[in-house]
């Protein structure tokens, strides 16, 4: 069974069907917590020499202070999926079966940027990349459901992804779009943190 541990999830689950592994949701039950746990602030970006900098809003991407420079960074295209702090905590509780299926989940999320759902079944497992028996797959899926990486939808084979755990693409953009569609969705903490307070060289932070 899925552990429903807050009022928002309880509201979503009313009148919903249940499967052998838990509740089947009409909409993503993780969004409210993801909105609440996404903090918006600014980050300082400086060039390698350290003699120029700019302040960029993480919410809008607007340059808050002029810099007069830009820098092109190379990125690894195989690392688009971000695993957030709560996801890291949950991952440490997975068994070998859970970790194997998580790898399959990760690959499917990578194929579907900026989507809060995926389609996943045993037939999607590439046995050359991540060989596993069907029993291992179903044990792993049960773990991912119990640890809230995913939730079953009312459509067989379709699962909602927990944006508070992992996301492919710009999570802030997704959260902003969700908030526009649902004006009642408000973060618990809307304050902008001062990430430069008492820091000579503040780290680059991304939520």
C-alpha cells in the first residue's frame, strides 16, 4: 500500500480505486509537496577570474544585476535527470531490486523531459542494459511505490512521477506552470533566502 501521510494526499485519494499495490490516482498526488518544497531565490555567477559577476533570479531567469559577460559551459547530455535531496534519502532505503527498477525508471524519465508521468512495464526493461527477472521487476516497482518515487494512475501502466524526488528538465518552470493553472497552489515558504549572508564564496545552488 502507498503511505498516504498528509492531508493533501488524503483529499486526492477520496473515491479512488485501489490496486493490489495501492491507490490509483486521478492526478499526480506529489505536486503539492513539490510546490511547497521548491524554494525560489537568486544565485551568484562569476567568471573564472572572479572579477565580474551577475545576480540571476532562479524564478524568472531575469538578470538582477549587470555583469557584462557570458560563459558557455559544456554539459553531459546523459545527466539531465536531477535527483533532489528527498529522492536521495528515499533511494538509500531501496533494496537491490528497487535500485534496479529505479535505473529503468530513470531511463524512462530521461526519455520524457518535463513530464510528470511515465508509462512503465516489464516489457520496457532492456535486458541487455539492466537484465532482471519479472519477479525482481515487480518487487522493485512495489518499493518505488512504497517509497513514493511514483504513484499509480487510473490507467494501467501509467505512473505519476514525484517531482520532489527527481525531475527531467526545469522543475521551476513546471512548478510555475502548475501554479498558473491552480491559483490555490501556494508554497509553504515563499520567502527569498539570502544565500550570500556570511559567505565569502557562496556555492552555486539549484533547487
